[in-house]
C-alpha cells in the first residue's frame, strides 16, 4: 500500500531556523509525531517509548565534493513518540543525532561496511544464501535524499510531483522515503499489505504532526508562487498578511 504527503520546503527550512537542528531532524520530528498517533490508534501505549529509525547520512568529506559514487552510511536514531510538544520532540531528536555524529557512529558503520565488501566474492555468495538474522535493531527506515529544487520537464511536460518509493524488507511493515523537488518536500509511505494496510492513516497523522510543529515553531504558512506556473486570473499581486498562530493551530484539526 502507498500513501504520500508533500510539504513546503520553505516552511521546513523556517522550522529548522526557528528551532535548530537539520532538515532531517525536522523530518524525524514530524514522523515521530505521526507514529505516536498511529501506535495509539492501534491501542498501543507510547509512554516512555521510542521508535528506532534507520536513516542514511552523507559522510562525504569536503575534499570529496564532486567525486563520483555515494558516501552514505546509516544512523540509528531513537525517536520519542511519547513527547506531545512538537518543538521539544524536535530538540530531543537534534540532541540525539548530534551526539551520534560527534561520536562518529556513521563513520564506524561505513568502515564496517567497507570491511564486509572486501570479503572474497565466493564467501559473499555463500553468506547471501543464508537467511537474514531476525530484525531486533530497527522499527523503520526513513531515507531523505535531496532532489532538484527547480521544476523539471520532459518533452515539454512538467514533472508535477516526485514521490519516493522505498522498498520494505527485513520484517519491517512500513517504510518512509523523503525527497525534495521544486520547493517541496515529498514523503512516500510504503506499507506491507498485511502488516501496514492502513498506511493512509499514518499519512493523515503525518499531515497533522507537520501542521502542529509549524504552528508551535511560530512559522507562518508559506504562499510562495510556483516557478513556471502562471498566476490565476484576477489573483492579487500583493501578499496576504501572515495568519495568526491561532488559525494555524486550528488547521491541525
């Protein structure tokens, strides 16, 4: 099953500037708020609970910019799902990801992956034929891959949206992909048809969690025009005033 959401990248960036952290921290904070609601919907407690989310990080050094190939490692981030204050949740995630980066966890994982890739091909084939170990490590994978921030065209036709599709495996029922395109951030949720058939509800919780975080961070809803899209007939050239915090909170339902 698939469900997708899209958010203004300008609003994501404003939240990051207001509260600290990175774009990926904001993504995890929104996802954590959605997962808390999703667990409660299924009758599970969230008290004192975290969701362990594997998220890729770029470990390319400054002197490697422009080089071919990827330099990607993974971080296992414990995202709290029992913190109802969205800004507090974001700050906790920022502290945890910063701690993991300071300790060089991603570099260590990359080094281990490098050692495994040096194993002789015959032995790799033998190991690949074995069943994978049970997943006691992570609850979900959440990838965040930067994309082009300008509109793309093919044969004169504009690419309207860019939803990521991330395969799920290793006993995970739901996976989350995130990518940026044309001033928006796109979330793609894939759910196993049996384990996560109601992934559409998680998408709805994702939307609510984002609106709540945006309001709590004091960020006004963005009304930026789309690049390459003509304004609607009769549309005013002047910007409307920023909505009050109360109306933003009301948007969360």
